[in-house]
C-alpha cells in the first residue's frame, strides 16, 4: 500500500468514526412567552380582571397550529389564571416556577418537548425571551397585556403578536 493510500484510508476511518458520534438532527424548538393577562394596578397578587379572563379564553383558541406541549406559569394567581383555559383545553397541568429564578426556569424548559409556553411578568418576560435566544423586548409597563412572543427556527426568529389583534 502506498503512503497516499494509507493516508486516505486513515482519513476515511477518522471521518466515519466522527460521523458515528454526531448527534442526530433535531428540528429547532419553538417557545412562546407571554406576560400574564389584565390585572388591576397596585394589588399584591391580584386575580385577572373580567377583561383578563376574556383574553384568557381567547388564549385557549390562539394556539391552533402549534399548541404547547408544556406550560410553565409563575406561582402567582394571575399567571395561573392566564393559562388555565388553555391548559384545560389541552389537558395539560401547568408547571409552576419561581419568577425570581429565570436561570432555573430556562434549565427546566430545555428539558421539555417543544413547543413550550411560559407565562411570566412585565419584569421577567424580556429576560426569558432573551435567554431563549430571542430578541429582547422593550421593557413592559402595566398596560402591556396580551402580547405573545414566539421564538423559533434555527436563527431564533422572534415574532410578537397580540391576542387582541
């Protein structure tokens, strides 16, 4: 065997060996992030207003093409009430997370099959979207209700829609 053939055979063995250790292709994941729906201003842990409850029912019909397989909600009443109609429709029990621990939330989200919906708060949504690879939203104010950010694709494209639109 000539030196060139020996080199080619060794290179081929290395390439084939490397292929055996490559992870199988996995399609890009989809994540949805939203702030809880409408609440009165100034209360410590308020429930949803009538308008918030109406929008929560709209949320149940929002996910027609890619409904979430897992829903994460913060430990607050307003986040749980936001997801309740959708969770009931899908037969999913929402998973609770501590809204003060975004890193812990993201670790748990990455363990779940996509799509995943996360219901957060005005002060957590921008960090959650960014941690999932999406474009960080502008800071949210009290009146910012009903927006859903979809982070998807290999380039982590972020799409923002409003339930009221």
